C-alpha cells in the first residue's frame, strides 16, 4: 500500500504566478469563479514516495500537478505492480469522480499539487462552462494516452519504445540544452521505465547504451538524457 501524503494543505497566497495556470481549469475561470477557487482550492507539497491517490480508495478530488512528477501504477492480481503512466507539471489526476481510484499516484520527487473537490467543480462548472469542457478534453486525453500505450506495448520494438518514451517526456518537461540540443529529465527509476514499456530492465539498459554508443543520445546519466533538437532527434 502506498504511503499517503501527509503534508498539511495550505491555501496559496496568490495564483497569479502559477507556472501551470494556463493549462489548468483556472484558465477558464472569470473573476467571480476564481475568487471561489482561492477559497476552496488548496495546495499541497508532496514528499518523494508519498501518494496523493491510492488505488481502491475514494476519489473525491481533482489534482493538478504544479511542480515535480508522479508515477501511476496498479497492483495486478498476482501482487505485482504495473506502471501505467507518469504525471508532469500541468497534468491532471482524478479527472472523473468515481467510487474508487483506478490507480495509485506516487511522487517521484519533491512535488506540489493543487486539488479541488469534485463537488466544487460541479458547482463552478455551471457558471464557467469552460471548466467542464476542459475536464472532458482531459478525459479524452487520458483515453488517447491509454490507446497509445497499448500500441507502444504491442507493435513497437524495444528501441522504438525507448525512443517514444524519451519523446513523451521531452514534450512534457524537456528544455533547451544549448544549440541544437534538448535536456530530457528522467526522475523515475529505470525499473519504472522498463515496467511502463513492458521491457526487462536489462533490455532497457542495453537499448539506452546502444543509442548512446550510436551517437543518437548525446549524453546519458542516471537522471537525464541529452538529445538533438529537431524532427529527427534520435
């Protein structure tokens, strides 16, 4: 069982400087609705290894990742853990109100989330239709991610899976690393990546080493890779 986050939630003094505001439901709120948000929403700092959501427990809030990253996982019938995805700044967790969480969301590093009770979202959506539209769009995004993951596991080679994963993380949190280069952080353990890609850890390690040896990765460390910028990056 994942250890739940225990840091006491606090209300932010101001959301004006939030780095993910334009990607969250707040982007669709008017002044009146936003005043409600500031009274209802809370921000929580989550220590590495702590969970904001646990599989099987009640799902009563929507979480927006402000900073850091999270691993999504499920426990299989035989007791093994399956990594099903990752969350980065701007991503949502618990989009739909359900009787129980479908997965566990654990922090991979010191992270920060804002969370909104689903009941509040239902009420505010009546006055701000853009909130409902954005939640529906996020639900569709989750569906498409699930479909992409199925294709990733079923149709791609080990090398293609690894390259697709690096591109996925680059789109989420990659940054320029000098002329013609991109720095892609990898805050998750290699075993998590292997589980997500349906590979053995040894296969993942060999594939990364081969990409580095072939010059398709400029650099490779425990927590990041450096790749070329542009359409033919790897």
